[in-house]
């Protein structure tokens, strides 16, 4: 089966570390830029009538098995500390037989540019440049199942860190970047098996390199430097 790349996402995530583990957990902005062959205004006619979209996309990094003989039927989800194994089809691990992802994002608007109509979105869990294979409208009456049971994920659905960005560090950072950094940090980008309060972690976002430590449930930013 041949899949055509119809668009790519543009956002501030240049590496995997720091990307939200699930879509919809943040308000981090992004853009969907269509490939030249699909830059048709007619192709998105009516899209602004929907508040959210489904993105079907491809793992450009962090995809392990690819259906190769070394495919593992179990994975170790980070939220379970990286030690407990569950079935790959009972998880959202990127280590899957096929490099396909599914994300629900908020549609903020459509921007007319010299690259055609660009979709402005929020809440994607994709790295900058990720290829998108299809876009479909999210339908709350069909796609939302409020009584669904979510297995081990239910135990961690309310997990959040407090965030402390000292004023002397925050004062030179734009408000929209600070809001994005708070979203990233509150969802704890660390592997769950790493819980050393002395360890300093770093991630890149929007040309910024951010250092932080976590102690007593609070992520404290130690540095923000422009790359």
C-alpha cells in the first residue's frame, strides 16, 4: 500500500524529548502546511466548521520495529516506570508493526500564505516536519465515548507537575513561548523511571534550550538559553 504525504507539521519541537505523550494535553501551537500537490482551497472547503481534527501521520523518528523479524509483542510504557510490560496493541508506544500515528488536535483557524492555505492548530504531539497522510474532522457524537474504560492509563490521567519558572529567567522570554514551556513541563517529559531530584534535564523548543529539575512534584526551570 502506498501512502502519500499530503502535509507536514511545523512547530517548535526539533527533537523527541519534550513532545507531549498524547495529543490534546496542551495548547502548544503548530501549523499544517500542505504539500504542493494538495494545496487546493477546495480540499478544505467547510473545514472551519469543525473545532477539532484527526491527523493520521507517520513516525519520522523513534519508530523501532517496522514489521521486521525482531518485532516485540510487548512494550514498556513510560508512565508505568519503564519496567512493566504490556502488549504493544494495549499501548500507544511508537514501537509498532507500522509507523502510523493518530492524533486529535484543535483547529484554531486557516491562514492564507504563499504556500497555500495553512491550518493553524493546537495540541499536537508531533515533532516538527512529521509527515501527515490524512486529515479528518473530529465528530463528538461519534468519536467521544465518555464512559470508556482506559485500562492502566486511567491511573495517570490526572498526573501533572507544578511548574516554577523563576522571574529572572522568564523575564526575557516571550509570553507565548512561556505558555508553551509550561504546557510541556506540567506533563512531565521525563521517563517515569528517572526520578532523581539532582538530575538536570534539557529539551529544545522553538529555538530555546530549557534546563529543569523535578523535586516534590514541581518542575523548576534552571536555565533557558537561545540556540
